[in-house]
C-alpha cells in the first residue's frame, strides 16, 4: 500500500504490485499508469521526496516451474516482470495490449534471463496481431506437453479467458487480481472477490489466486 | 498544573482515553495489531457480529470520493459462534476495552447475539447497530423508526448487563426522535453518526459502481453533518454520546466534544493515518494544558453555553 502525499481529497492508500527490486542498491520500483486522481497525485510527486509504503502484503505468485507461461495484459506486466526476475529457468512471456502505445514497459526491463518474450497487439502495431488469448491457445495447442504452469495478470476479461484455458488444459494457473482497497491487511473486507470458497480478500487471501477458484460472473 | 486527565466514563464504561476505533475499518479480529497504533485507544468497537455467518455484499464494495469514501461491505462476518471461539480470544487483553457491534435481521436475533455475549470474558460493552445502510433486512430498518428502535433496544437491554451503546443513522428526518427512543429503552450511551446513504455510477459500464448499488459515505466530507447531529442529540438526551463522522485530527475531535460528545471514534481516517489515535491523544492533552483544563468533562458540550 502506497500512501499519497497529504492532500485534501484523496486519502486512501493505493495498492500496487512490485515491479522491480534491487536489494544491493536498496531500490524498489513500482510501475503504474495514471488512471485517476490518486495515481495523478503520485505521478506528480517530486523527485527525492519521501512517501510512505506499507508492505509487502498478501500472497503473491508461487515459485515458477521451468517452461511456465507468463501472460501479461497491459499494466499487468508489472508483477510478471518481477516474477520472471526471480528465476533464470526458461519461460515464455506473452505481453499483450490493444495497440503498441499501450505496451509501455521499457524494453530494458523486458530483457530477462531465460525469458522468451512474445509481443502481440490487437491492431498489429507491434509484434503479432491478435489477443493474448489467441497466442496462448496457439502455444498450448502446438506443444501441449511443454508448458508446466500459467501465471497471469491483466484485465479481468483476459484473466477469465486465461482461467478457462487453464481449466481446459489442466495446467496449474495462477492469476493476480485487482480491487479497490482501504486497509490492505484483511480487516475492512472492502476488496473481496467471489470464489468457490465464498468472498475472499484480494489484499490478504490474494492478490494471486488459483484461477479455478475465482468466479467471474460479469 | 497536573497532567491532563483524559479518562472518561461512557455510560458505565470507564475508558482510559476518549478515543475509540469505530466499528468497521479495523475488522473483528486481531488484524489491527499489525497496523494500527492502539495504546491511545480507550476502546475498539469490532465489526458487526450476527447470530449466523453473513456473506456480505457482492463486489465492488468500496470507492473513494472527494474527501471521503463510499462503502457497502454488507456486514460480512463469521457469526457469533466463530467470533466467540476464534476472534475474541485474540482480542482479549489487547489493551483497549472491547465493544462488540451487534446486528440482526430480527429483534430476536439481536437478543440472541446479546445473550450469547453477556458475561463473556473480554467483552466490555455492546453497540447495537440499527443503522447500517447496506443491508436490506435489519440494520437501518430498525434505526429509522422510533417504535422499532425502542423495541430492539429494550429487548437487548433485558439480555445483558453490559454497557449498551446504540448506533444511530443520519439517514432520518430527525435524529433526536430516534435518540430519545433509544434512551427510553435503556441505552447507556449513543454512537453517532453511521454513514450517509449515497451512490456512484460507473460511466463505462453505465451501471451503479457498487455491487450493492448504494453505499454509506464516510470520511472528512461528512464531518459537519455528523457534528450538527451530535449537537442536536446532545440537547435531546441525558445519556453520554460517542461522536463520530469524519474525524481526522485533534481539532476535529475537540469540536465533537464541544458539541456534546463524551468520547469520539475514528474510522475512515485510520486507513491513511494509522497513527491518528496517538496524534489525537497528544493534541487533546496539549489543548488542555495550554488552556489549563483539568478534565475533558469541563469541555463537554461547552459550545452550547451562551456567553
């Protein structure tokens, strides 16, 4: 949870996934898109200012087995870059968006040891033309025994389709969800999602859930 | 001059400080210990407890608003049995007194929860929630009608020896009518205000933003409304008041005391400032020292006096 600098209107802390960690230099990097007032305020924080952070919180992705498929939609790239950096095992990363302009992750951050990067845009303006799901199904169909697990973060509609593919192929599938939060520690029950085991807190029981437990009913 | 005395007696509940954590933000278990500074708190009011487990409302359950927050959690809770077996042992001896917020769909359910908590070690008081705007049955249905308020409070009163607070809704034409009914039924103190009913629409989906359609507005935006209702209620009843609604500083807290509150509760502001109870405690003590005030009683309702 990242606390906004004091201001009169926006006061709830904002949840972000971790993008990069450099323990040697003592650096933590977050990567976010300006979507509303809160991220607008954060984007305007001056260099060298101090802001409060509370975390890490919740349950993240489990360890990555060899030949995992990482599926990032838009800003969903952030936690997957961090995940991929935790291992040098070979894995495949799909990085998808509607247009090239939405593939905003710096190229240097996408050069990760062991990672085969496949970019795809719906309008074909960068990488292949199509959706993350088109590419994911093709990879799974072409070489069904090669891949050992799926890890995904991105828009809800994409995660639903990833979960469906995970179910069809029987591959362990992990998805990172997003909800608006207030406390960040599992107390206020504001950020729940519907699962087969009832409402679960994204901040405390997640944000990463096994895809098969999440109920997408929209 | 001696150290300022911040002890208060809230309807038979003797508290080390007049600062309470309102029901909701800090949950109904021990989660708060990881995050919130509790030693300046006189009491913690835990999240609503019902007889059986309640699932709560469908998501999304919250949204930020201008200087506030809209929520519709829907009183999700594990029910009385699990609260007593799992949550209460973790709350006991935590430091602050523990007040349990109780909810029900019927008068009988409120009575059963109250009876189940009576005499339980670690429970120092009850707060009857007749004001949640986010559940259809129970909750606010009782708090908007003086006869039903009387009935539920009086029935619970007969089930418990514990100090009894009644939490009032601002979503009524005249809060003092409900306040008087609760007092007549045997309440020891009144908590006010609960959240203000409101809604938002998501212009992309063209549907209400919250899963429950409507929610309750809290946070700094509602302070003047809450303060006015505490002011009015202080003139209508004799029992002490626990004031709340948008408090985010010692200056805010002092206003509630001057309007007639014996104690005050913080809620939404804890999300961005977990150290707020300490800051309020220090701010109250500093104000008392600066103005040579020995106890908070002499400030209670002082704004009502014409000079």
